[in-house]
C-alpha cells in the first residue's frame, strides 16, 4: 500500500506560509509585546525628561557700570525642586566678561522672576541666562 502524498492545497499552504504554525503565532505575540513595552518606555522617558525640565527667559539687562551688569530673567521649573542657573555678561564681540552660578531653593510657584548682578572684568553690552538645571 502506498502512502498518499500531500495534496495540492497542502503544497500551496506550505509555499505561501498559510500553515498553522504555533511558532509563528508565538513570534507575533512576542514581537507585539516587545513593541508595546518599547513604546511605553519611550513615553515614560519623555514624561520624566519633560517633568524635570527648566525653561529660562532673559527679560532684560542693565549695564550698571564698567564692572557690573544687572540681569532680569524668569525661570519655569518643576514645583518644589531647587534650580541652579549659569548667567553671564558679554561684551560687544560676544566675549564673556563675567559670569555666575546662582542657586534657588524649591518653590510652590511654577514660574518665578529674578534680578541678579553679575560682576564683570570689562564693560559689558549684554547679559543673558546661559542655562538652568534642576539640582
């Protein structure tokens, strides 16, 4: 007695991947799970980064004399977190002629305004906030 060979339908299913392979189903489940975890992790990292971001805007400056500049600026920071800012004074060629690191305690206000005096080594023509960060 001869064993019957595969049917035409079996050969077509095998050729075009229409068979019911449990390994393929697990591969799809594992791949989808990895994609969901990756999207969740990316979302969480984006949220954490945005929640600890500090935004600083220079609102004005005043050249007091050739040895100091008063800088006015506003920061927006996470509630209750202390913040440090690097502020600087520049001359007309954009060379740094003075700088300071200033630190502020945490607050229950999201946005706060400050005025700081920067000592300079030469006459400045501008003052600005270089950067701010959560400490």
